[in-house]
């Protein structure tokens, strides 16, 4: 299949692995953790001893559990700083959180990156600012606020459609539709999808389309039942959403006009499930 809207540079097809969670864990040889793996590791540790030497981390987990139990998709996110934790407490948090399905990077105006990893408890995110190693926090919510802010503040509200190159077929009406929909979109309006897999677009069309709306500051990858790559474009409210098979071939290539695509965000049922699971972990291993 032909390349889609976004073609990865050399080696960019590798999974985003934002945090070396395995290196930070209490047993560095284990690699990244699933929820079951995190629990299995905790079961080998002395909970009374952990509670004695990691009181700040356990207090933080209790606060996060209370926060996600009350979290709703339409509420502001809630942040919990990790800067006051010692090394062992950070490792304990890393073991409990593990690595979930969604990872992201956000390019910031100063040239640094914000690195994001969803935990195995959906709706709890770990965020680290590359420019400040101590600026790291957990965030409870559908998607970290820094993603929404970058999508709004680091993109253009409008764009001009230039002279189309020779060989273009359908790119002009597609660009006109994208522009109209992007300018009209407001929170609460259902996202609209343009499917390039079904739309006859020539390589010239796709090249001109990408040159016109450009790449944006956000890249997300979701690895649930399959790989989905979500990239912001340079235009506000316009996203490239691509689904890939096991061979990293694009099988569904779309542009989505709206807020952060739902494939990357946590929903109310995720908060409920994660609150229950985190409370079970706290009760089982730290009390």
C-alpha cells in the first residue's frame, strides 16, 4: 500500500518507549511491565518494609486513587508531582504504574520534548519534561493537559491553499473541506473523518496536502489491539490517524478534524476500572 499522509523518517517506525520503566523498577531485569507483571513483582516484596521506607510514595498512591475515583472525562486533569520522592520511592511508583498502551512526545517551543507514558491503569499518565529532569509528575485525566495545550497553542488556526502542482487530482476539494471543517469545529461537535484509504489521491495529491498543512508538535502511539499512530498536523483541530498491521503497513489512513482523537484518550469507564484496580493494589500490598 502506498504511504499515507505521514511517512516516518528512517527508524521512526520503532515503538515510542518514553520511560525506561524497566530500568527504574525495583528489579531492573524485568523490562516493561503489564498490570499482571507489576502485581507479581509487588507480591515478592515485604509490604510492611515498603510502607516503612516509602511512606511518601504510598501516600501519593492513595491520593492518586482518590483522584481517579472522582475523575470524569469532562473535568480538569489532576497533577501529582514526583519531585519530592527519593530514588526508591520513584522505583516503587514505576513498578505500580508500569507501561500502558499509549505513549506520546510533544515538541515544545524551546526545542525540548515532553515525554508521556500512560500507565497500566488507564487514565493515569506519567509526564516528564526533557528540559528539567526533576519536572516529572503523574496526571489523572483523559489525556495530559500539555497535549491539549500544544494542539491549541502550537498550531495555526488557518492556512492558505497555494497553486496545485501538475499531476494533482483531488487535493483542492479535500483541502477546502479540511479548512472549512477545521475552522468550524468547536468542543462538543463530533469529529469528522476523511478516509484516504478509500479516497482516490495520487502521490502528488498527498505530497501537496502534507506540504500545505504540515506536521504538528504531537506524536502519539497506541498499541492496544493493534498499532494506531496519531499525529497532530500544523493546523489546529486536524490530526493524522493511521492504523497499522503487524508488518507496520498502513491499513487505514485518515485525517480527523476535531479534538484529540478518541483512540488515544481515557474514558469514564477507564477511570472507574483503574480506581478499583489501584485501590486493590494499595489494600493488598501496602496495608
